[in-house]
C-alpha cells in the first residue's frame, strides 16, 4: 500500500483494512474474537473493555519510537514528542490517583511489582505477602515466581471461619518474621482492604508497604474503595483491569521522596524506582502504550467513569445478593468490590470449578476458576465473577437478576458423565445459550 496523501489521517486510516489484505489469518481471528465478545457475557473480574480512543493510540505510529530513559533524559535522538506523551501520561496519572509520583513505563502489573521489589530489597531480604491460594497474586511470591526465587517469602492467610483478612494475625506474623517489605492487595478478595491498618503494621516492624491495587484501581479512582496512595510507601497497578491498555503503573504518595537504604547506601525512593525500571528491569518504553495510558487516565478522570465504578460495585452486590438468595455459597458471604467468588463444591456431589467454568462458557457466560482458601479437595472449587464489563455495556440490577437466573440454570443442571466428567444436557445448554445471546445483544460493546 502506498500513501499519496502525506497525512497522519491517511497513514492511520483503515488499519484493519490493511491487515485484512495482508494477513487474512490474523484478521479472521480478530473478527472471531469480536463476535465471541458480542455474543457472550463476560462476567470477569480481571478484564475490561478499553475505549476506541485507547485502541487508536495503541495502533498509532508512536509504536515505532525507540527511546530509552525518562522524559528529558533520553539516550536516543528525536524524543521530544514522546517526552510530551510520557509527561502527559504521568501528570494525568498523578491527578486521577492524587499521587505525588507516577511511573507509566512498566510493561505489566507483574513487572511493576518486580521493579518495586528489586528496587527496595536486596537478594535474600524478607517479604510478607498474601498466599496465592488465599487471593494474593503470583508476583507477590508464589513458589515459581521471580520474587520467590530471590527473596525469602512468608505468606499471610485469610481467617479460616470468615475468610476475611485478620489484621491482628498479620501483625503477629510481621512481628515474628520481621519482613523488610509487606505486600497488600489481592487478585481474589471480595472485601475492602484496610490500607491504614497495613501501614500501622509496617511501621511497627519497620517494613516498607507496597499496595498492589491491580484489581481495585478502577474503584479507587472512582471513589468506590479507599485509596492506598498515602498509606503505602509505593502503590502498583495493572492498567487494563480498570479499562485502559495492557500495562503497569507505579505510584507513590507522601513518601515518594523518602530516604531508603539499599546495599548500604542512601537512596531516594522514587529515584531508586526509576533506576530499577531502566536500566534495571526494562529497556525501551512502549510509547503507543504510554499514549494509550494517557488517554485512559483522561477518561478515568471523567464524571461518567467515576459514576460507572460505583455502579460496578452496586451490580456486584446485587448479583451476589441474588445468588445468595438462591442458596449459593459466596466467599465471605458477599462483596464490597467488583468481584464475587462462589464455592461450587456444595451445588452437586463432586462439582469442581473447571466443570462449572466449562458448562457456563458453553452457555455463553464466561468466568474464571480458582482455588479457595483452606480447600484441600483434589480439584479446584472456586469460580470468580466480576461486573466491570457488563456494567460498561450498560447492565444494571434487572440484568443482574437475569444473570443470576441463567447462572443458576447452568450450575444446578450440571450432571456427572462417567467417572469424573461433568456435562450439561444439550437441550438445556442450548436453551440457556439462546437467552444469554439475547441478553448480550441488548448490551453490545460500544
Ligand atoms: C492482575 C494482577 C497483577 C498482574 O498484572 P499483569 O499486567 O497481568 O502482569 C498483579 N497484581 C495483582 C494483584 C493482580 O490482580
């Protein structure tokens, strides 16, 4: 394809058309993914839908720029414009999170955590973090993570009866273990996290506090969950979960320029984090992605976005209530945020989450599976549902009721098929599938 018109508009126009011509294989897969999303219900806590403006920034000529370093301190020439792009993203991130420091370069939430952890600790230092099987994220120290390979990890767990964080127990553990870093924030925890209490515990034992709000950042920006920014020394997040581009983010509040000791030398917190971002763990930033983050932070500052986050939490509460009324066993009995976790083991003899997930998906309802705390059954028994996408598509209380009926219709009709397999009868599945399609069609991606 050649460009007669030497304009940015012509260059960026009809990108999908260009792909269709050159690579029908990938073009068709993208098309199939679009239709999959339009024809099923995404009840996912770890996923969202970014705007078309965010997509445009991702698919722009900014993708090509190679430039290492930070704004006004680059190693490569021709970086004036990407300096402005990155500075805009930083300013908007600081504004929307009320932070004093923002780093928009991390390629992912996992990398953001790795950067902070290696910036603040030395090999072999101690980390106290939430057990992966109790809702913590892999990057907080699960056995196969880089974090566990280079640092000494101790895990805190939720209470055996209530499945809530037990701050007294965490304090006890911290006093005994004397960690240099405490990590709070979870991937599977449906209740409010008290960042203030975590900071008290960290201060008592002289630890640094990292709050990972990958799952909560949307609610934090929208005012539907307390902010950790001034409680934690450092806060990290993924940027796709709240509806931005894929990527990570590092933030700091009042402690952003505090002095820390690393390898016997004094360092300033935010500078140490920048050094560890580049050249520590990453090379060149993705400027298309950083531009997309800037666009997203502009959206996140809007009244509409904030109102929607309240609605996300409201919908989750409503759906949890509707399912509880039907007798479903929800972890902690309900939710304060955007997710609910169902224990499927009591629904029918031997039902596990892989089977529940498979049958729900067959009926057009997409959910995640996960292990439950203190569950020693051979197969996983938790499924996690989230309301960000259905809320973005415009659903409200009536649709949450409808979804609870459809979910119930699937889960209570799963039957054993042979020794270990579980299935749902074809006629029942088709019937529900048609209903979810109908519902999805009324709330399309826009
Ligand atoms: C999703 C998640 C991450 C990881 O983000 P990626 O961008 O997928 O690497 C980190 N921490 C928590 C708590 C998460 O839920």
